[in-house]
C-alpha cells in the first residue's frame, strides 16, 4: 500500500514538472540548461520513500544487520560520488542528487533482498486488501508520507535554488562542504536513530513515555557533536584547501559556518524518531512543512536583498539551526509526556 502511494505521488510530481517546468524555472530564475535536475527530483523522492518503506519493513522483521549493511552501502557509495562530482564543473550542481540516487539504489537493493519484498506480489494484491490496510494505517498516507516528501525536498532544494541567486562555482563549493559535513550524520546519526527508535518504542510500551532513553541519547549525541563539529568549525578553513587545493578554500569557509547547522541537525535528526515512536505523524508533517517553508523564505530573502554568498550561508545555517532547536524541544516534551500504556 505504502509503495503504491509512493509511486503515485512521485508520478504526480513528474506530471507537474512536465507540464509546468517552464513556469517554475522562470519563477525561480533557474537556467534552462539545468532543466534535467527537475526530472531527477521525482526519481530521488521515490527512492527515498521506498527506502523508508523498506527500513520500516526490515525493522518490523528485526533485520537489524541488513539495515546496518544498507547504511554502510549507501554511505560508501554516496559520499565518494558526491565529493568526486563536486570537482567536475558539469556535475557540480547535479552531483548531490546523482550521488543520492546511486546510494539509495544500492541501499534499497540490500533491504529489498533481506525483506523478501517483491514488486510482483505487490501488484497481485486485491482492492479489498488495500481497503483494509488503508483503514488500519490511514495516518500514514495523510501525514507520515507527505512529511517524508517535505523533508526530502528540504534537503535537496538548497543546491537547486542556489543557482537562481549565485554562480555555479559557489554551488560547487557548497556541494563539497555539505557532503563533507554530512558524513558524520550519515555514518553515525542514522544508526543511532534506528537503535533509539527501537528502545523508545519499548519504553513507551512499558513505562508510558520514552523520557529516559531520550535523555540518555541526547547526552550521547551532544557529546559526539561537540567532539566532531567543534574541531571542524575551527579547522575546516585550513583542512579543506590543504586536502583539496587552494582553489577550494571558499568551500572551507562555507564548511566552517555550516558546522553549526550540521551539529544541531546531527542531534535533532536522530531524536526526530520520537514522533514515530509516539505516533505523532501530524506533528511530523507540521515540522517538515515548516522546514521546507523556512528554506524557501531564506532563499527568497537572499534573492530580494542580494545577500553575498558567505553572509547567505551564515543566515541559512543559523536560521535552519534555530528551527531544529525548536523541533528538538518539541521532541523533549513529547518524550516526557505520560501516555496510556497499551495493553
């Protein structure tokens, strides 16, 4: 059922892009040569949605090892490809999306095999089966799935909108900095999130809330964030040109200011699973919608006031970081709130 919704929404987005791509590109001041990026978005969103489906399925089957292997496969594929493509002028803009597509393709293949997911069996289900499932899990299509799409759009829209304000070279610098700083979150945070989700669900079942495991995980993630991102804040301006060459020194400056966002996101992204454990799909949709809107507002401000690129990065990092801190406080309140223990 979930994958049918995933296919349907990705197809609807593709149709919208086919019909209205000229209007959208004109509105966002995006060059016509970058039109292919719009057609990669529905595919990227489908792969991300399909990954979420497979992760939940493997989680239910307690296939924890394949989930860890899938994460390693995604990270081992995505980070090298995105960093490599960021050096190529022709792919400096599309490298983020291409790397993500390749990573999710490899990761999804592992999860698909281990969960015995079959497209043939999926298409053999009858309408009556869908009706029963849709009634039982009606919260998913209404809230959780759109929230996932909004989150995916928020993470991928930055490099696309950046071309409407700044030069392609700045986008390449941003892409390299973003990928370097994303590595800790991808390698550590996602694995922590899966463990936290299992423990939070168990604690809610036994105690009626997940405050203890939330507090414990928050402390661990905060310590990790301090040890990882504080040194990067002070050293990235020197390390990036040292490793990649002086011509990439701007990427080091960008990385310095993005460490603030990366550190806060590193903590908040793992603890966002509190909403899933507490079955707060509506709040998840609200949060991710605000995240997408805030991204759009920040880019609009950058365009209207013609903010220089480094100052824009500071605004972007601080603005999104502040929003993540608000989300983190809401996760804390939900984790602490006592709720009825299921019988």
